[in-house]
C-alpha cells in the first residue's frame, strides 16, 4: 500500500510515471502509477494488460495537492485519489504474485527514459509492504489529510 501526497505540475508525454517499482521501460514486472491518455493507471506486473491494472478515469488537475493511494493484496489492485480532484476507488480482481524486478528500486517521476519522466512536487510518501486493515488505512489517510490540509 502506497500513499503519495503530490501536486502534479505537468507531463512531457502520455506515458508519464509518477511512481514505480518496475523493470526498465518494458514495465512487465513490479508495479507502478502512470498517466496515459488523460487517465491514471495503477498496474501490477504488466502496464499494458487490462486485467492487471485499474484506470482512474479522466483527470487533469495540475493545480491542487491530492493524495494518491495504490494497494495490492493478491486479491485486488486498488487505486484512488483523495483531495480537491478526488477519484473514487477503482478495483480490479487480480491474484498473481508480484514479479519482483531484479535491478530496479522505487522511482519517482521516472519511467526508465527521459521521454516518460513526470514533473511533480511530492510532499510525502507512506509505503507499507503488506496490506493494511480498514482502520490502518483510515489512520494513514487522516494523518496525511490533516498534515497537508487536504479535504
């Protein structure tokens, strides 16, 4: 589960990454959050397979600070955006094990090439390496909303 407080500034291309733990520019292992054709996509193991991602719908807020949430619990891929330009939770059933990239770390605003770099101001990231309970999710979200004055 990842929470990311972010103000999106702009994107140089349609494949602009916000956050990823994936392999090079093939993006067929790990996970990531990227902007594609006016919508956010959260994926696990393959960016281009519809059964392995959620799409957050049309979104173009390059003014306000929002909280992006991504989670995967080997049952569902879930994504949502909290804040002035909120997008309700989207879920996709998916139960395969996460394919760990062999040589990559977590990257911000980087998709393996300058063509895929994003441009954002990041306030804070909370990363949990296991699923959270509903109470823990609420606690993390409330903490970030209070700290960054996001309603």
